């Protein structure tokens, strides 16, 4: 596995499987997993729980905390972070040059079903469409992969590991 820095962000809209995929990837690589959601402030979580999307001003300090968590310690490090916009990914790359983004994708209906089944999470299904609208896919100049998560979890992981070998 090349992966550049050995530091990865599993990105995508809420409910696509960032935490599960990121956790499995970190385990497979023998590395550390960082849950980006844990780095949100209580105020940001309350805002989202109330159905209000975060603004860029809300996100900047959070992205800086995610970037710092990715930069510390020995690689490999895998973080779950939505990183929906190019400028957010640029902010993360400022902390970790060479960062690799793994953009998880699935059909809207599948993601919505996952969100509706999820219990105890601050992110309501009503914010899915705002996240889809905000999403800027990886640019050709951004190091990363687009990863479908519509298959069985183990197949997704094995495919991801194979694709990382080709990076």
C-alpha cells in the first residue's frame, strides 16, 4: 500500500458508512482511527440535531482539529470526516500534505435508509439533501479514490485495499 503519507480521510455524506469503513480500514492497515464526529463542539452537534446545516465558519475550527488529529502520531491514520467541499479538503491538506481522500459513494435511497435506521446520532435524515447539494467530488488533481459502498462490507474493504495498492 503506497497511500503517500499513510494518512487517509474517509469522506462523503452522512450515513454513507464513513465510520464503519474507516474503522475496518484502520484495522486492516494496523493503524489508528479518528472519528471526526467526536471532534465537533457540543454547539455544532446541537445545531445539526436541530436540522440546521453548519456554515463554513462553524466548520473551520473542526477541520483544524481533524487535521491535527490526522497529523499526530505514526501512520497509518484513518479519519472519518465528511470533507464535502474542495476548500475543506484543502484545509485538511494544510495540516497533512499528501493526504489521501477516500470518497465513499452510494445511491441516495440507500444512504437515506441507513440514516433512518440509525439511532442516537445527532445528524437527522432531513440534512441528507443539503449534504448531497454541498458535495464537490474529488478533483482530478486531488489524491484519492471514489469507493462504492453498496456491496457487502468485507467486499468493499477488500476492493478498497486493492485500489490503494494502485495509488
